[in-house]
C-alpha cells in the first residue's frame, strides 16, 4: 500500500526533515526516516542545534566538548566544530539520495551565524568557511533574505556555493531573492564555473504568516475579518509559486537554465500547524506542487505519514482564490507589508536569541570541564 509520504513524493514534493541531532544520526533514525518516510533532506537552524547540544539527556556531544575544553576552544569555536561535524555526517547519510536524485535532493542545510544577518561581507566570509570546512557537494549554506543578505546570496552563488535562502515572508522580497540567485548564476557563468553544480532553495515561511495575520484579524473582530483567518499563509505561498513559475520561464532565467543552471526550488518552511483548531497536515496537503520542498518538524512528518490525504496539485488552481484573500485582507484593514516586516524582524531576533543561548550554555559547559 502506498503511504501518504510516498504519495506526496510522487506528486513532486521533496520531503525534508526540519531537525537534526548527533543522536538521530548515530542511532540510525535518520537513515530509517529516509527508508520509511521518504525523507530526502534536512534543514537546521540555531534553535534546532541549541535544543540538541544542550539536551541534558543527550550525551553524544560530551566527549567532543571535553576535547574542545581541553584545547581551549571558545564557545563559538566549539559550536562550529560540533555543528559542522553533525552536518557532514548527515550529508554522508544522504549521499545515496543525492546520487539517485541527480544531485537535486540529499541536501542538508547549515546556517551562517544569525549575528551576521545584517552584515553582507561577514555572511559571505562565513558561507565560504562553512563550505570549505564541511566540503560536501550536497551541502546548502543558509543565508537569511534580509536586505544585507541579498548581495551575500549573489556573492555566494557566484563563488559556486549552493545556498538555502531562509526567512522569506513577502512576495516582494521573494522576487529580490530570485534576482539575487540569477545574478549570482550570471557571475558564476562569467567566471567559468559549471552552473550545474550550484543548487539553491528559497525558504518561504507559511504558518508564521497565519499566526501574525490571524492575531490582527481577531483584533479587528468583524465577520468579514474572522472569515479570513488561517487563509493568508496558504494564499501567500501559492502566489509565491506563481511568481516562481513566471520568473523561471522568462528569457533571463531560461538562458541560464539552457546553460546548465538549476531551478531555485521553492521550499515551504514553518509548516508545523500552530492553531490546534486546524488540520495538523494543513501546510502539507494544501501546498502540493511539482518541484517544491516541504521541510517538516518530526511531529508534522509523522502526522503526514499517518493520515495525510494527498490529492495532487493543490497550488496552481488556487491563484485567483489567493488574490481574493489578499483583497479581503486589505478591505478589512490588515497591512500585509507590515505583517511580513514584523515577521522578518521577529525571525531574525529569534535566531539571534537562540544562537546566544546556545553560546552561553556551551561556554558554561566548556568552563565546567576546564
């Protein structure tokens, strides 16, 4: 019998897990998810690593932390060593997927320091450092889609580094991200780099859009406003896919594709359902389209495997409905530009806070071992 995750994969969706830990790798759990849940990639972020490295019940990092403490490593050096080791190991687990997918999937992402979110040159320098240290062709370096991140994306792509662009909330910023990718490809081509070796995904966040928009709709409180709850996230993502289709079909993009470049695939991030009144697979089953990635927390992955109903493409037939949702939001007084700016600011801050929490806890652990 075909499982829901197998049906999702057959419908053109690449399933990635939004989680990673050394225990998950060493125990064989990651390999089992590849085998039984159709998982073909992994995304990480500082919050995920903070949870893994500082888990009191996880002893898998103890020996390495002791060695790093003895060597006099700083907290940042220790985190860099631990996270790059985990990502390299996960990339090796995914190597057969990378090969069998024609180098499209089998990807693992690692993020540049959130402290660099508004530092273009610092981001580029660390992207190169991560790329060289991990030294695996199926790596993706995560760079946030902040204004300072856009030129960093171009420079990283131009240097032949594959990039996962993260924290995209608005269509306007998504258009800028695609432009940054295409510009990077043009520069890479001019430098003689094989474009087929460069891959990228654009991580478009979904559930957080509903969380912020629904809060505003509840405050407005009219019947018209309340009828729009839990619709903005899907509408925003569907129009992002429409933009993806149009932009990569134009002359500029097709010239690069003809020269061997790869599509920058849309990736649905933040797909865990926050509102318990909603179906727990909403941001999976309602965002099925050919050539997208859906990165899921384990809870969402298991819910999808257990009971998701996959009916094929649920994106491309919904463009007009999506536009109607945005017209309705404007009519009831929701400033969606402000929504997306708030979400970007909050997203950067959350990752910075998680990063600093991680550094503090690792510093304490290093000190206790010296």
